[in-house]
């Protein structure tokens, strides 16, 4: 009885767990399927300049104020969007970071990620079901 | 021959190689507009200033990258001159190893290559005096022309070790000369900087430097001045923490010049502290530079004798101010400063700066 109750609680927990609102995407030919949040933060601030399997990091961002950019800044980097973007500009000026590619829409993020082997972008999780060829999800924890 | 060339061009076009070889160049513009008041024991001056504007082109092609800083700045004759401050071509092999060639900011201490010429990014109106540029009286060779390598080596749970190593032309014959194309003594300067970036607290940087050079220094300011050989050793230590809205940078520098058997030592240090509340950052900086006595400079260190600051001698100073980040494109700074010269005089300064970044 206790085991059944525990199983039920686990199942309920799994069902109740909210779907992530956003996902990270990479170029499929990039072998890095899973990264830690620390690795992603370092990549987003210029501390790490390459992916674990080699290609140079190229951030692909939508415009300031968009939900996916805000999610990336707060959840991955741990800073408000404006503060993070200011830091990125500073790192670009130092020569420590590639200039992020800024695109108009999430669809453009996917297009850019499909074209650039080292690209890293964030889009709504709803798009995960219809990713174009050449784009895969980055698992992270 | 012409036919072969035409065929080659057609082949390139048809294969798309030309299109692939194209690389777009991004361009930013940085600069500042200032109002400065300076009062010493006898006189007070005040001026509006448009001291500099710069173009910052960057480009990236896979692992290859390029950047430059082309500065239009006002010289001592009140006229704009063009100065190319940085030209860097870099190849990123991995996080462990990056190669850079060109004219770059020497990896000495923290401030010199963390802050370049665009004033928007630095917290205060001016750079700390010991790390000012060559033509402004700084103690260091702020720019180097040569080869730079750097990388980040993980140390497991301890954190990471960042290294920078440089081989460069080194100093010119006078403190304000940057050896862009000619190394007067053919002797190269060597620089090594090591930094520990511990896992905790995240963002802390602890570093040290050794810079070694041989200087063929002019004894006078005349173009045909006789020269003397000086061995230079610069040792430095620094600490920086720029996380959680805290801005903390502290550096120490020891510049030793050996001419014959006589060694003269110049020391400098500064600490800069700020904290950001939304768009406002109050900040303060204290700094100290100790030159050898003027007698020693005359006798043993003709190089620093021609340093713009050496003339006024050792000093201690403090500045305090507020930086308002108006937008991603504009920062306004209000600052006051007080300098006490060892000669007994004092200098008070006030400045308002609008630094822009587009």
C-alpha cells in the first residue's frame, strides 16, 4: 500500500512538473548534447570561447526585451537582460567575445543556428516539436 | 594568361568560394564629451572638451577574428590627430590556446587590457594614473606590438588558471614612443601574466605579472640624443571582483630600471570601488605613485625623467563620483578629485563626462 502510494505521488509529481517555457538550441553537427549551467554561463559571458567539442561559440539572440532573451539572461546567466547585454558589449570591446548575432525572430534564430556550427540560441519550448533540419536541443542542468 | 585568370575567376564564382570568403565588418563608435575644471594653488582652468572619438571595427570568420580601434584624439596643440590604438588578428585554437598578432593592450595588471579607449565602459572619467597611456604619463608600456598567446586552464574544483604571454618590440627610446614599426634596439620584451580564478567566490581574479625589456633610452629630448641602455623589470599584482553589482579593482606595480649598476625603482598602486544601484554607480578611487627623487632620476633613470608625471614628482590622489547609465548608448559621470603632490602643492579637479557608445 505504501509503495503504491509512493508511486502515485511520484507519478503525480511528474505530471504536475511544468514544461520548461524555453529551450536552448545548437547546430546538429555540434556534438555537445548536454552542458552544465556553469558552462553555458561561461559561454554567454566570454569566459569560455569554444564548445566542449571545439567550435567557437556564436550567440544568436533576439532583440532586447524579448521573452526568450530575458529567460536566457535570468536563468542561464543569472542577470537581468540589460545588465547581461552590457557585459557582452564590454567583452566584445575587449576582444574576449564574438559579437552576438542579433536576429528579428525565433524563426531567424533557428535559421541562424542551422547555418552556424558553433551557434547557441534560445527559443520557446513549443518550437521544439518542429525544429528545422540541422537544429537540435541542448540539454542542460 | 588573361584567359587563365578569367577561368580562375569563373571557377571561383561557380563554386561559391568568393561568396564564402566574404566577411562582414561590424562598426561601433565610441567617444566622450567633457567639462573639466582644475584648480591648483595658483590658477584655475575650466574647459569644455571633445577629446576623442573612435571607430571600432570587428569581424569574425570561423576561428579567425579581427578588431581595431582607430582613434581621433586631440593633441597638445588642440588639434585632432589620428592614432590607431589597436590592430589585432586572432586565431582561436581552443579555450586553452588563442594566438593574437598585432598591436594590443599589454597584459599588465587588470585595468590595462580590461579597459581600452572607449570611456563608456570604464567607471570613472579617466584611467588610474599609473596605467594611463604612454603619451599621458602612465608607468607601463600600455601598448605592445608583437605576439600574444592566452588561454584558460581548468584546475578542477579549485577554479581555473588564466595565462597571457607576450613577445613584443617593447619600449621605445622615450616613455611616449610606441614601437609600431621599428624596434630601436631590436631587443624584444617578454611579458607573462598568470591569474587564478577561484571557484569561490565566483568572479574573483587574483593575478601577477613579470615584464622584462631592454630600453635604448634617449638622454635628452633632441632627436639625435645620445642613448643609454636600461634594463627594465616590471612586477605587478592585482585583484579584481566585478560580480553582484560590485566593482572592485586593486593593483600594485613596481618598475625597476637598471642602468649600469644603479637601480631606480618607481612604484604605483590604486584601488577602485563601486556599487551599482540600478542605473547609478557611486565610485571612489585612491591612488599613489612614488617616483625616485629627481636627483636619482637625473643620475640613473633618463627614461622616466621624460615621463609626463615624473616632472611633478610623487603624489597621492583620490577621486569620487557617480556614474549614471542613461541607456545602452550613453553614460554620464560626475566626478571630483584631490591630488597632493610631494612637493607640497595640491590640485583639485571636477569633471562632467558624457561617454557614448553606438
